[in-house]
């Protein structure tokens, strides 16, 4: 038990991450990883974090939209605008969702 405590403290210590450190190319690879549930989970978590963060301020998601649909919208945007993939992932996700779900 004494050995487990330091490990648990490390795991629950908050870590700070900045969205601009992830680029569009990297997020696209995560989203398209067919054989890795971890990579797809990273993609879905990242996309939904951006959606939740900007919900009701810059994007207005419909009540019945699913996380999977939101992820597909972002992936479609990546495939439609490959020339933008060098930009930060957060800006690309936000742009794709603002274009699809603008607030009135």
C-alpha cells in the first residue's frame, strides 16, 4: 500500500495541457486511427472538450447531436481543407463547428 500511494498521487495530480500544442495533422491521425481505441479516444475527447468549451458562446450544438457526429464533422473538415492542417487543432475544431453550428 505504501508503494501505491506515490503512484496514485502522481496520477491524480492535475496536469496542464495547452490545446495549441496539438496540430491539425496530429489530431487527424488520432481520429483516423482505425486499430487504436486509445487514439480514437484522444480524438473524441479533444473534439468534445473544444465543443463543450465553446458551447453557447461561439457554437450552438443541437440537443440531439451525438459525440460521434461532432467527430465526423471535424474529420470531414480536415479532409475538405488539408491545406489548413498545420494550424492548431483547437482552432480547426472550433472553425469546423462554428461553420456547422453557428449561434443565431
